[in-house]
C-alpha cells in the first residue's frame, strides 16, 4: 500500500517505512531513502487489542495517550488531534485569534504554519530568520507589530530552540499570545524545558516524517486550564457531551482516534532509542568535513534534537543529481513563504533566501541504518573529488564553530 506525504514523496507502508522513490541504485545496491521510520509487531498487537475492545474512534485509548504525552512533556494538559496543521488552527481558535487579527511568523517554516493563520481568518505577517540558522530573527520582531497584531508563532525548525524568553518579553509588552510551532521539535529541549511547552500553547506533529508517528496526527499542549477546555470543545463541534449536545461554540470534527492512539502509545516507548539514533546520525554527518557543504547547526549539547540532516550546498542541483545517480535520495528545502502569492504582503527577507536556494535534506530518520549514513558520506566524498571544489566554501564550518555570514 502507498500513500503520498506532504513532502511530495511516496510512502511505502510496511514494518519498516521509507519515504522512498523507485529510481535504482547503481551496481544493484539498494536505494538509500531520505527518511526511514518503522512500525513493528507491538503496534500491530496494540491495534488488534483496540479493535477487539471496540476502541475505534476517540475514546479511552486517546485519553490514555494524551495523559502519557502530557507526562512525558511535563505539562498538565495535552489534546490529540488529526495533524500538526490542525493543532495550530485549534490553538489559534482557542486563543481567540481570528478576523482582523495579524499573526507574526517566520518566513522559513512549513507552509502549514501560515495556512493555519489564514484558515483562522487572520492575516499572516512574515519576519525574516537569523543568518546562521533558519529560525525567527527576534531582533526584527518589534518592527512587525501593529495595533492588529494578536499573536506570535515562533517555529522551532528541526528541533532548534527559538529564544522564547526574548519572544515572551515582546509578547508581554504588547499583550500578544505566543503559540509555539514545535511540529519538528517533539522532545527537543532548551534550558527552560521541552520546546513547545513554555507558552500559551505548543503544537506538535505526529506525521510520518517525525520522531514518533501515528500515521497522521497532532498534539496541542498548554498549561492553562481554560485553553484546555476550549481546545476540547473546538475539537468536537463545540459540544462536551455528544449525547446531550449543547452547541457552546464554533468547532469542527478534529477528533483523534483510538486506533491512532494505540500506535502512538507504542511509538512513545521507542522515543529514547530514537533520540539517541537521530543524534548519532547528526554526529556522523557533522564529523565529516565537506568543503562544498555547510551543515546547518543544531545545538545538540544543549538538548536540541536534530530530527533532519540539513545542509547547504551552493550547487545544490548538481549535488542532488549526483547523489541520485548513486541511489541516494535527498529533498530540497521548501521555498520561502513570501514566494507564495497568497502570503506575500511586503517586506524583504535576505537571510531566508540562501536557505531556500541552497538547503537540502540528506538521508536521515529514526530507523535509518547508520551504514546508510556511511554510504552517503562516501558518496559525498566522491562528489567532492569530482567537483574539484568548484562550489567550495573554503574552510568547512562545524556546527560548533561560529557561523560565517555569507
Ligand atoms: C514546522 C511545521 N509546522 C507544521 C507542520 C504541520 O504538521 P502536519 O504535517 O502534521 O499537519 C509541519 C509538518 O511537517 C511542520 O514541519
């Protein structure tokens, strides 16, 4: 069975799941998919138990999953829903963000962050990212605030912590809500705790290319009991009791299912091993010096979790083609948001541009064998020898090195 993911890839379903393509690798070697995760016997067993107990739609297994996720993230409340995209929409709705409001978010994120704002009826205001890493440049935040600004969405892209203290100090000054988009940052940490847990609401994705997955799925966490109650109402057409329905407010069917929760409960037990594995992949890659490649740093020593292997290459097209010829999949970075006609509303984004034009994902994922990473590094070395440093940056920066502005 196959399905198509947001990232424009075919997803082969099986015990081990690859976001794969069918181009052949040379010399009969198997293809290295850009992402690899897995679902095992335990998930199958748990699903069977749920079906036998007739726990199919949102019910007791979902409640158990939410409790476990809240415990694991050290928050009082967690609400499961259909996707990270919907989690963001629900958080905006729960905080009363809507028509005539503006929401500030970074120019580099998955477009779901912006679409949630538009679907809530508000306007998107884009802010540029830092020159060294693709997260919101807080020093540019104040100049984007208008009397209509209602919320800020910092995005912890690839587990990188946005400086939340700085965001919250601006938010306090202007009475704004902060919703953390931690869809790429589940179990990533800063000194203050888990990313996604320090603001009015935090949103996570449980999609296929995440640390743990329920196929599709999302989670909103909050420390505020009123927000929690509103989130539950929004998830269920504004009713608390589906037998004696009183329509208390606008909502929709954003419900999770016990089948997804069954998978999620097992996937959660895999998280410690997966954290170690994705960190090992990152270390392997970044230890490899490649003059034509610049690894985009993640502060692993501070608890940040590098979900993806992200790098920049000045001649990205050439590198992608070469790796493809070696049976190695890559993914180019998604475009800057301001390039979408329905999102561009002025402003310049000089720091975002190089990430959008040069960024790429190399093979990674919680179940990507480390031997595959060795194969990718070998192919990169071969490319380096062949390209004779034509797209070289000179001295390679390591993630711990001071970033060199381009
Ligand atoms: C930063 C970011 N925000 C939001 C989303 C949306 O999550 P989902 O795909 O679960 O809807 C994603 C998905 O990858 C994401 O990367």
